[in-house]
């Protein structure tokens, strides 16, 4: 592990020497962001800009606090495992590198919640507008002009209106929105509008009122799921952190002197590193679960 630390330090030095006018950390972040934006399914830049617009991005103080907490936590836990300052420093560096990923998960969660709320506003208002206008396109225009929607849903509704006038039919507009927002309520509402528009329906108002009731029940269940996730998340984090500290129980049972003698074995060191990494991936996997699929149906 000491050798890996030297490789890491050497890499940073080489990057700095090749980019003397640019901060090495900033250079690494820029390169990672470039690769991400090239291959990711959607741009993190879009998510970050929306979260920033909502005023929910991490402040410098929050980042600093996380760096301090993660550094201290990684140092203490790794030292309890290996009793080696160099290895602990390496784990401190790895822990700090995880912070941007946690920020990404937080921003993704906020963005997902925002989009779900916008979809709720979109479906509810389109149905109410349709009850008045009895025209899907006119209902879209009414919602677009009402000011209740925000970007990016607002622009997507405008795109739907343009497609409907361009094609003379609502099918392409609906397919566009269904593909962009894969929600049960969106697809069901659009299917109902296709049925009403193309096939006609004597009980259209009743069907639309039932759809509104379904949306209300769905939203209620999603918010209940958020509260359940938040409660589970707190318990999960405590449990995951306790797994790290199981090494203290092992040392208590074996005795410190026996444990230190075991650390002279390469196999024991490898096993301990494996335990730390497995626990870390377990914790990050839980964080990912907590942050993704918010509002999914």
C-alpha cells in the first residue's frame, strides 16, 4: 500500500509539472468532467445548473466540513485496522476523492425530486385544462402559458405543441414526452387523451377525474416513500459505520499484541483491505439506492 501511495503522489507531481499554470486538482476534475459529459447518459452540467438555480448546491463551508469529517473518519478507522500512518494517509486521500461522488448523488436526488414534482404539475394542469378546452393541444398551450412549469419541462411542453402543429397529430408529441419522462402517470394520461381524441369517449370527464384521483394517490405514496427512505437511510448509515468498527471487537477478543503480530502477515493485510473496501462499497451502494429513482413508479 505504501507503494500505491508513492504512485499516487508521483502522478500528481507529473500532472502539476505538465500543467504549471493550472491547479493539479482542477486539472483532474476538468478531465473527469469531460469524460463524464462525453459518455454519461445525461449531462451532469444540466443537473448541477438546475440545483444551483434552486440554491441547493454545496457551499464552500459544507465541502470543507465534509473533507474534515471524512479525513478524520478515514484516518481513525484505517489506523485501527493497520496501525500504519502511511496507509491511513492513503485512505484519507481516497475518502476525500469520494466526496464529489456523494455530491453528485445528492444533486441527482434533488433533480429527480424536482422533475417528479414538475411532472405532477404538468399532468394535473393538463387534465384540468382539457376539461375546459376539450382539446389536448389547447390544454398544452394553456399550461405552457400559465407559468406553473419550469425548465426543462416547460421547454419540452413547448416542443410538444410545435410537434402537434407540425404533424397535424398528437401522436409524435405524446411519444416525445413519454420517451423523455418515463413515468406511469405521464403514459397513462397520454393514453387516455389518445383514446378520447381519436376514438371519442362519452364518459371523458369521469375518466379524467379518476385520473386526477390516481395522480393524487400516487403522489401521496411517493412522499410516503421519501419519508421511509429517509428513516431507512439514517439506520443504514449507522449500521454501515458499525461494520467498520467490528475490527475493535476482533482486537478485544484476540488482544492487541496478537493482532499486531497478525499484521505482519501479507495475507492478513490483504484481507483487512478487502474488508474495508467491501464495507465502503456497501455504504456507497446504500447511498446510491437512497438517491436514485426518486418518484419512480
